[in-house]
């Protein structure tokens, strides 16, 4: 997958997935080597779907909070813009979100490990985030034939 690191703005810590509204906040190698207690399980992946037209600095507050809570979990951010819902069809949005589905599948369909991570955490913020999460859930189901497992 062709990615580039953003070099401007509050999202510069993230890797932008080109031609998508998606950004990846990978785990730092030094964090992976930290001594995490065995009874402390972090999600295999955190999916954060932002509210519509959210400012990057506000999104990063959530990203940093999740990074502090779950230091060994990568975070996938899906930004929401007004044009996603007013100017694009659901099919066009699904095409833009296809790389996100590949990332989610890569993290969730791996064999369970004895490492510090298990499960999946999804957080949708407001109507825009819930719209993207719904689209991703439909697309995941259409691609895999499975419904994502939820733990509440």
C-alpha cells in the first residue's frame, strides 16, 4: 500500500492513506517492546470515525487519549467531510474506504497471538462518524460474509 507521512498540521504524526479519508497511527517500535502486564489486553486495532469536518487538533486529542490508554494498539482514523454525504454516492464512499477494510481485515483476521492485544474497538463520533462506521460495517460484511464481533 502506497502511503505517505503528512508533514503539516496536527495530523503530521499519522500516515495518510492516499486518495482516502484514512490515516494510520502506528505503534512505535519502542512501545511494542515495553513491558505490558499480561492481564492488560489492548485492542488489536482501534477504529476512530471522526465527526463531520472535525478540526485536526480536536481529532488528535482523541488519538492521543487512545494512545495513552492502549499503547500497543494501532489506531485507524477515518475522517468525515460534508462532501462524503452530500456529494458522493454510498458506492463512491465504499470505494474510498476500501483501504480501511483491508487494514481492518489484516488486523482482525490474523491468528490470535499471545501478545498484549486482542479484540477490536470502534468509536464513532456524531452523525458523520456513525455514517462512516455503518458504511464500513456493511462493506466488511459484504467482503467477508461475517459480522464483526462486538464486546460491550
